[in-house]
C-alpha cells in the first residue's frame, strides 16, 4: 500500500480503455487534496493501453489512490517526488506530429514535415503536460485558430497552468504578441522557457512559476485580452474571480481540461462573473469553452 510522500510529486498508473482512463481522471478530481493536473496518454493504440499521470502539490492519500486504482481496474499508482527523479526519462515518448487548426506540433525528428502554411511548434521536452496529443490542448489551439479567423487580435496574452508552454507559443506565433506563461510547477515553467528558446520565441514569452494569477508580472501586465487555461474543471471554477479581475472587458478566456459532463457547471460559474459563451468545441470526452468577458457595470 502506498504511503503519502512529501510535496511536489507525481503519481503514475496504467489501465486498459479510454473510457476507464477518463473516468478515473474524473474520480481523481474528488481527492482531498485534489490534484493540480491529470494527464492521460495512449501508450498502445492496438491494445487500448493508457497511462495516467497525476501531479500533486501536497501529499496524496495513498490509501485513496489504491482504492481508486482497484475500482477502475488500473495498476497500483507509483508515487515519486518530482525533484528526485528524471522526469524526462520517465515520460518521454516517440511523439507523432499533431495538426490543430493552423498549428503543427512536432518533435525535432519531424522538423521536415511542417506544412508550408502552418505555424510549426517544436515540442521536445517531456517535463510538463502539453504535447498537443490530448484533446484539451488541441481544443485550445483550435479555439485560437477560430478566434483569429473571426478577426480577433489580442494585445496581451496570459497562459495560466502553461505546462510545456504550447498555448502561449501558439498565441505568440499566431498574433505576434507578447505572452506571459505561468505554471504552479517550477519544472513546467522551466520547460516552457526551454521550449520558447527552441522555437525562437524567448523575446516574446515571459515564463514563471506561480499559482493562478499570483505572479508579479500578471499584476503588472493586466488587463489581458486573452487568457488561456488548460487545467481541470474545479481549479477553473476557483479561478473565475481572478479571470474577471485580470481580463479586459471584451477579452476572451479559452478554458479546457473540462469533461463534457462538467462544461455546463464551469460555464455557469463564469456566467456569474460576467462571462458569456462565444463558442465551445467538443473533442471526444472533452470540452473547450471560449468565453467573452462583458463590460463593467
């Protein structure tokens, strides 16, 4: 049986079937303490074999993890301190390119595959969530593409819970505007910075470790015209007041990490804080919401 370990750690498990993986991901949100990030990744398409990685900022309940693993037919969770392991060696995969709207995400080995008219994003580091393979990341990239097609041009962008920094980089490539990318995990913030350098975008993107909008640069740079947040439904609900405080009237928030069954609840919370739906995208079991902030009363 797993015992709680010190803060800043990640839990891994594997199981069979996308439905089971997504159901377990949803159940993990109800843990106390709740995880700050849950990622699902298909490691064997033929066998429908999936991996879940769960990031915590305080010690998880090992007994609860054991019970959830048993309930959903998963292998026992393996919990490790993030600063005591080689994260890259643990989660690196031979990633295939991903197309999402006007974006093309690729590893260095596929650099020659970038279409001529696409915005290429090199994502090599596996130190954080966000390679573009998950429907939540794709949904955010597609939402940005749709906004651009409609003529929306933000002047000031923030990516909250940035992971690899892929969304901040996508916004910078698309609109050539500066972006702030923050993540609660210092490893993710460093990864985002390294990816920005690899894509020649470092002068455009400022990265830092912070919870929500607590980074000094967020207070300095607000109001934002576009906020990107691909995290989980419950943290998104908690962020709603800060979103209102940091997004300019008429600005947009692109929110993902939301299971389809959770979308109405998230939208209802943001509606109470002055946001209205611009449009939503549904990819598989996941919803991406694009919301517009109304004018101040």
